[in-house]
């Protein structure tokens, strides 16, 4: 019900959030340019909630994949839905957690935001994570560094009065900072989120199990539907392999049973 309510609000409110009347401006300057395999610009300088400014790469743990979110903190509509949707899908997975198993990072693309804005957002969203030792980090930056980062991940936005026209979604980065997947929208399927994290970590993350590796093998990202879908050929291969193993085990069992019967008769 919560998700349906959010979708309802999104459909009702989002169209009124853009006052730009020239559709060509939005078409040409707002949206995603997917840069799968490219690296995010880790050398851009960002500021954390404690007013400490460093390169983005210095704030992010390099031994974990990263979930990266772009929003601006005064946004009354879409960005709030995006952050709430991210929180919901993050809390849907108890085994893979932010801070412990992956970096969860948000950067504002509004130069008006500063460390105080980040502090407010960080306090709000971290208190709603499942555990006190988990971490969702919020950052701000100046216009030059914002552009360096947004251009590196293909995030296109334009000012729209006091607000911005911009796309919504989350970006998954490998440990090396390479872009491995985009999930667009403000609500996310927990299965897609988990698979994107497994993909970004090559199947090795948190309390991942053999079941997770099989899941990653059987599903692939559908660029048309923008969701993970079953890879029929891989499922057939896996089923065939399992069937072959079971047949071999059965034959070994029958041979052993036959040999035992022979010994019993002797």
C-alpha cells in the first residue's frame, strides 16, 4: 500500500514540478546517458556533513561496491520520493547492508546545498536504517565538481526556476568505481536491487551464498524493460547440468548396490 501511495503522489505531483515549457530543452538536456563500464570521477571534491572537503574517492571504501544517488536536498517532490524509495529497497534486504557490505552515497547537484543540508538529510535517513552501525552518507559540492561527477555518470539536468528538471534513479558502481548498472525511477524491485549489487560485486558481497550466485547466473538485465529477467538459455544449461549430476549419482548408487548384492550372494 505504501508503494502504491507513493506512485499515486508521483503521478499527480511530478508533472507540475517542471515549469520549462520548451519540450526540446528537456528532451536534449534532461535524462540519462548510460555510461556502463566508465568510471565515476572520483577526483572531484565533495564536502561531508562535518564540513570536511576531500576527493569523492577518499570518502568511499574501495573494497566495496557503491550505490550512488543524485538528488538535491530542497526538492519537495521527486528527490524525496527517490530517497524514500531507496530507503525502502535498502531495508528490504537484511543480508546485504549499507556501510557494512556496500557504500550508500548521495550527492546533491544543487550548489545551494552545503554541509548543513547534508547533515539534516543524513540524520533523517540514517535513523531509519535497520541498524545503528549502518551508514548512508550525504555530500554537497560546488558547481565545477558537481558537473565533473554528473557528466562522468551521464546525469543530465537543467535549472528550472528555483528547482531542477532532472531524471531519477540509482547508479551501481564496482569496487573500482566503474558504472555497472542503472535503475531508473523512484521505486525499485528488491530483486533488481539485489541483483544489481551482486553484479557490481561479481557475486561476492555480504552474506552472499551459492543461491545468490545461481540467481545472478539465471538472471540478466533487460535493457528494454529496464529490469532483470530470466536468461532462458542459462536456466536450461543449469537444469541440464543438475540433471546430469543426478543421473551420475543415481548410476553410481546402482553400481554400488549391484556390487553389494554380488558380494552378498558370494
